């Protein structure tokens, strides 16, 4: 709508914000250092709105907490837009100057009254009104969101709704005011920036754009495919269907990380004819590998990571990789050569970066040499070697000229609870572990804090089902069954349960739904229907044993 | 000069200051160093340690530079005989209640000891040592953070950090007088409190009374420090990796944050960034290339064999089914350069745009 998926503000702008709207982000656990900046803003007097199905830690500090039903974000956000429009709180100058399509959104949100929204979301109408008012009327108001917004079959719609709020209030292009997806992994921003994308070459240059393709064909000396590729979720479905038969997987445990994991395992076994894994630890995926190439961890190689606020920073080699393991960039060069391609003999990642920068206007001014001098890193866009980088995006209006409003209608989540699977499961991350936990499960403190999988549930659900805290139960969805320890928690809504996604021996992604968002194909990790069965005859619908 | 700016004098030098600033802040900007133990730029001034006392023209008593707000025309003196006398007595009092080495100086710790540095500059008044009945929590089994009461000067930087920055309030000052100590609720171990094991208390402690259990002793003098970027979430915290040993056997022995104010994390780290580095040298690391044999098991191979097998296997699939029957999964855990190479391999070497990483999920 107004540019690439990246924070429009910088992390250090958070402390000066006067309003933080945190939605679908358990910031204190998933981005603890950004949460410290939020806490600093709050201690300074900034207002905080939190919307989340779980009463997360930040909710305790919030001025307004909207504990919505999972998957009802569109209702909440459209109702906030409705209030802002009907109470005349829009920034009409900004709308006229920098946007298009406001009338569509005005018409579409007319029926999303706070009272109706209360029925769907469970958040009180008066709180929705209040949240809309303080968001619209506070100058330095920033939105912070993460996968609680995007991991839905309507994830793109959720993002559109947030962007509509930003555009109608003009909270863009200013310090501490903007729209900020907090990126989940150290270099997820950098991987996208570098073109690890089925539709973009490095720097978001479209593969279907002929002039871009020509440029890369010339640089690389080969003809390139004009067709968009498959994104990861589609790729995994293609493996299941037998359409993709060879995979090269570097640094990801696709089996533990992708939704509906058991079908994927069958696909890897029966359809995938060749699988290369480049990894630092064995994981579930390497069990299926034909060749395993031992790579290097971050402390063993040089390069750059790009963080959430588009900041390119150096990674420096501190120690050698263990045994015969090698730096991943060296492995990739050798693999390309063995495949018959004249990959240049790059002496260092610095030379690889220079090749990319020469083809990528967004980072054309960045080099390892400049990063040695800039201790804080450089934030793209940074188009030439004299450019200081860009802390805040859209200062001179939206990058694309005019930003489009997108009218959005509510669609329910793909799988809703029913008699057989009566609870709504959401999944996520805890502070003490990281993703597939290959690193953190080897760490004493992380394991001492959380050593096994758990299912968080409201006391009322636990009592109704006859569970006590700490009891081992089975969690069952249409796709799989895993065990977990009951954690009775005041953070949960009645009817909703939550599990972390870290544990290999009890994989939440055996349960989750791989139904994808129509635009991004992102799986619906945040909503699927489950039932919980006890081991002693308690719980809902015990299987006959 | 804007309307909220005015001149003050520090040690006779004219300095521009703004309303709301402290003496310490203006002096730091002017390059005038005022010693302190209890001050941390991330925290509200506490004026607890009394090390930063300065003379303020017109004030009868010495005043704490960290907390004293400047006003127009104020004249400050940061070094004088009077201040020096104050420091001698103050440091003497601290030393009387501190673990001392053979030379009578505060002991060196893994985290440095700023009291030792001060006592080396200004000879403290010799006083009889007191045996303070301050208690620690020796039974606390958390794997990361220990507290040594004999090194504590009760400046409360740790408890204020836990409150003001991390905002979990796991530790607090407890008891009175010489029994005052750093405590938890009910003196429980940190694992049974709201502590999130961020280790910020270790980092802010000026005397090394909070000890990193994974690295309790000072590192050897030839330890290297390598600045890098954390490999966990997307905040991009900067880390200093402390490396001991020589080529081939070198190890990351400790991780700290660069000082506050220098990098995006402002001196802060979380449990993962500060402590979760054991994986680097873990025995489970894959150390040999592996090829699956006829028996269905993975077997060690040379790099030549493995790279050739990988290229042949992927090439065979392309030959049989076409380039779009291949998928390349790159990694948001790897560097930008490696992601660039991976997409180049997918596109230029194999001819497919089926290249992605976990950002869809």
C-alpha cells in the first residue's frame, strides 16, 4: 500500500512516542529489547493500546486492552476506522495530498459499528471507541504488529486495515509515528532484501519486470525465468502433491516450522527424490536428507544481517566452524561451480555484497567498508555512498507517490471450533526459546524456565474439562495429536488455548492449519480448532482405548 | 541559543546547558569526567553512592552531580580539596565493607570493579573493616546469575534496572542498615521469581557483585573482543563476543552488550542474546558432510564427494522434471550475502524462481 514490508520508523524512535498501538505482538517475549523501548515510552507517560486474544504481559501496562476473539481483527480495526470517520477525526489534508481511495473505505466501514464489533470481537464498544479516539488524536502514534496479525487466512486484510488507520489519520512519515511490523528473525528483512523471494530479485525488483530481468541476465550471464516462483507455503504443498521433487534447504527446519507437518513428512518420504540440507544441527528435516552439508553459525562467519528497522549491520567471524564444517557462503560457491555455473571466486562476503549492491538501488550506497565506519549500521534506502541512510520512511510523502486505501470485509478464519473440536488454538513463541529451538534447547537457563511443551488455558475451561495444572494431556486437531502439560492461566480467554511452537517431540505444527492467506499464502498458525483429552477419562470426548 | 538554553560554569569554564539537564549530563558533554558508581544513563538519577558530589556555588553542602539540575548562571566545581577529602572518607567507608585483595584494594572481578579504580586514584582513609551481616542467596540454582554480598555497595543499580528498564521487579533492596541486601521476594531463587534472566543486573553492577555464573572469572589478558549482531530475533542487538584460546581451539567464552548509547540495543540484551551461546560449541554440531548410503543411513564423506553428490542429485531432478520441480529454501538465519548467493543459484544456475525462506510463515 505504501511500500515494502519493513518498519517505517526506527527502534530508537519508540521511546519518544506518545501512543503505542501494539496488536498481534507479544513484544516482551518475541522482541524483548524493543519491548524495553516501549516500557521506556510508557514510563515517560506514553499511552498504550494492546489488542490480543491473550492477556499478554504488556496488557498489564496498557491504558486500553482489547482482548478480542482470535481472528476477529478486521472487525476491531474496521470499527476503529468507523469511529475515526464518524467522529470527524480523520486527517483530511493528508488524505487529499497523499492517498487514494478513501471513499471506498468510508463506505465499507460504515456498517462496522463498535456495538456490532463488540458482538463479534468480544471487546467492549466503549473501549473500541476510546482506542480509536486516542489513536487518531495523538500526533506521535505508532502501530506495532507482528505475526498475530499476519498468520491468518485474512492476514493481508488485517494489514490493510491497519494501513487504513495509518493513512486516514496521517500518522506516517514522522518520527515515532508510522506502521511497524516487527520482524521475527535476525535476518528475515535481509533475506527478503537480498532476493530470497519467488517474486523479487534483490531490492524488490519484480521478476516479471522485463527491464529488471534484463539487468540481472546481463550481470549473471544467463537467461532467467520470466515466471514467478512458488513461495514457501505453496512449495511445501507442491512437495506434498509431488510437483516439487528436489529441494535444497539451507538453515531451516521445514518439517517443524511449516503447518500441517504430517502431510509434509509423507511428501518428503514418497515424492521428494532429492533433498539437500545445509545445517548446523540435525533436525527433523535432516532425517529426510540425501546429503547434509555442515554450515557455520553466526559467530563463525562474516557478512551482514538486516534488522527490523532496515538497519544493515555487520556479522563478524569470531571463531572457526567446528570440525570440517564450513562457512555457508563458501559451500554455496562450491555447489554452484559443481553444478556447472561459473560462480566468481569471491574472496570474502564483502565482494558478494558489492555485487548485490551494484544491482540493487535500495542498498547501492552500502558496503562492508562503510559499515566499519558506521557503528550504528546503515538503514536503507541508501542509494549512494554519500547517503546517510534513512531512519524514518515516507518523510516526504509515501514512497510510491500516493498510497492506496484498501476496503476490507471480514472473513472468518478457515477452521472454526465445532462440537468435535471446540477450542481455538493459537501458537507462538516464548521468551526463553527460539523457533525450532535447536539452539535454545541446548541452553540450561532456557530449559530451566521452560523445559517442555505446554498448553495454556483458562481456569474455567480446565475446570469444565476436569484438568489440573501440570497434568499431561493430548491436544488433537483434524491433522494431528501431540501431548503437552496443562498450564492454567489468567491470560487466556474462555474457549481459547495457546501453545508454543518450539518443541520437536511435541510439535504444535502437527496441529496447525496450512490453509493460506490468498495473497501471501501464509499459513493460519494463529487459529485452528482443537480438542484436549485427558489421560484419566477426563477431558472432552475421550477416544475409546 | 534557544529560549530553554543558558550558560553555566563548570570549573570556571562556560558551558551551554538546557533546562532539565543535570550537572553530570552537561559535564559529560563537555568532556569533564565526574566519578560515579550508582549512575547509569538508562536509569533515573538516584544520588545513592555520593561519589559524584560537587560544589555548587551558594549551596552549603556538596551536592550529587548526577541528580542536581542546572539553572542559569550556576557555578560548579568538580575537583577541589574539599571534594578530595570527601572522597577519601567515602571510599574508606566503602572499603571497610568490601572484599579486599592483598594490597588492600577492592578485588578485581570478571566484570571489572569501578570501586577498585576509584581507590587507585584517591587513596582511601584506612578504617577498621566491618563485618556486615548482609546475606546472599547461595542456594539459588539459576544457571546464570549469582550475587556476592561482600562485593555489593548497595548502589541499587541492579534493582533500579530491574524496575525501570526490564520492568519485572524481580530483585529489590531488603532489610535495614548493615543488613541491607539485594533480595528477591521471600529470598527465592531467581527461577521462581518474575526474573526473565536478561542479565542486565550483571551488566550494570559497578563492582562485580552480580556474577555471570557461566563466566565467573576475569578473562585472560589476550582474550579478543569481536563486535557482531545477535542471531536470534529481528531487533538486531549488537554483541561483543569475547573469545579465548588460539586458532582452532578458540571459543566464545562470554557475550556482553556494547555500552549504552552506542548501538540499537542501548546496552541491553535478553536471555538469548546474553546467555544462549552454548550452542556454538555444542557437541551435537554437525562437523562432517554426510551422504545417505544404500543402507538408508547418513555416512561421513569428503567435501568433494558431498558437493558432487548434491549437485548431481539436484541436477538429476531438473533433467527429469524441469527446473520448476526444484525448490530452494534459503534462510533468514543466514547472512544477506548467503541469501544473495542462494537466490542466484536458484535463478541463474538452475533457472527457477522457486526460491524463498520462512518469511511467509
